[in-house]
C-alpha cells in the first residue's frame, strides 16, 4: 500500500483548513446537497466531501458511507490533494499503489475513486469532493470538468464565512460557528465575548477599500490570532469592530492577554504610544448567560450596543 506523501505546504495548508472552523461540525444541507447530487449525476454508490486533517480525513458530508472519518495514511484523498486535477483510480484492486489498501480489501471494497481537490482561494488544498464505487469505471473529460466545477462550488460554501482581508470569520460566520459554541456552553462551559474596536485609529478619509485600511484590518486580525489562540471563534464584525468568543479557562490569564494584544496593536500596528494601559482598543466583554441570551443573535445585539455606545463617546469626546 502506498501512503500519501505530505504536501510541501502542509503547515500553511492545515492552517487554512483550521481557520475555516468546519472540522467536526454537524451535517448541513448546503453541503449534503452536493454529495446527493454527485451520487445521482455520476450514478455511483458513494459520494463524500472529505477534509484532510493532519492524521485523518474527516467527512463533512457523505452519501453511501457510514463512517465519519478514516486514517489519512489509507486515504485516497491524501493522494488527490497533491495535485490540481481530478485524481482518478479506475480499479483500485488492479492498481499496485492501492490493491492491498484496507478499504479495498475489506469494507467498503472500493474499486473506483475520483476526487477533485477543494482548492481554497489562497491555493491550499483542503480536501476533495470525491465519488466512489465498488465496480471499475472511468470518468469522461466532461464528467471531470463537472466534478471540478462542483468542487469549486463546495469551496465557495466553505469560504463564504471567511473574510479575506482579516482572515477571520465574517459576521455570518460568527453567527453560525458561535451558535454551536453557545449550544455547548449551555451544558458545560462559561463563555466570554471579547470586543475590540480600532475604527478611531483609521485616518479620516480612509475608504474601507483603501490599501491602508485593509492592511490595518489584516494586521489586527493577525494579532488577535497570535494573542487569543484559545478562542473558539474570532470575527471581523465590520468597520473597525472585532470580537473573540472564548471559553473561560482558569489557566488562561485573559486580562494579561488583552493587555498584551492592545500594547502590540498600539506599538506595531497603530504606531502610537502604548505606555499607559487604558486599553484604547478594548471595548469590553460580555459573559454569555443562557437566561439572558436565548440565541447567538441576542449576544450579537448586546455587542452591537456596546460598539454603538463607544462610537457615541468618541464622537462627543467622552
């Protein structure tokens, strides 16, 4: 059995995959419709959206397969992400690279495999949209084009929540991922929403499409990721507003992390005096309360209110 090689850009590839915060999430209709469509259009027994993690391939959506993940070292998708084109195995039993692979010799007795890489906007391969069967077959050139087009559409779904300027979740992404975090918190965890605002550091006249504006948003997003690594989700909420949803951890000094982040933002990004610790970019935090916040939208409304009050105070010099 041939074990898949590790891509040269593996570290960056995994970082891109993990930024999407999609691994181990619940099934979603917007992805399941693609595997159903593939199974029907290509007339195969199995179709999968597979994400290749460090040691496993995990299935965001699957049709005709019971398991939710398999080891990466026996995966066909691990081979498929090494290229840019559809990776096809007409008959794995007759292919020396795969003939003694456990998923060929044992269940589900794979013979045919075709996987189109899921290529993120930065060129990193996240996994594949793949189709499989227990009989030998080949794809036509037109079918390969169709599978590639569908894979691109799957990537659009995955990256639709990721903002390119900040490389953080956008507002819709925060709503989706944050809702899952709060569902967990209702049972076992305390969660804080930390709010940051750098809008008053934007020079007057900056348009949000200006390179200077984009550079500042990108820079602050990077600092958030560096200083608040344990956050469950980080988001650029628009303008100069950012937030991080964090599980309360007694071993993590949240105040110290916020101070370090603010100091770094002032010194490195904003190039202003950070000698005092008034935390000019830190708006505040909101502790999630199931009795008060019946949904992620309720938490977002309270956050928006805090941002608005901060804007009013700045406008009137308060």
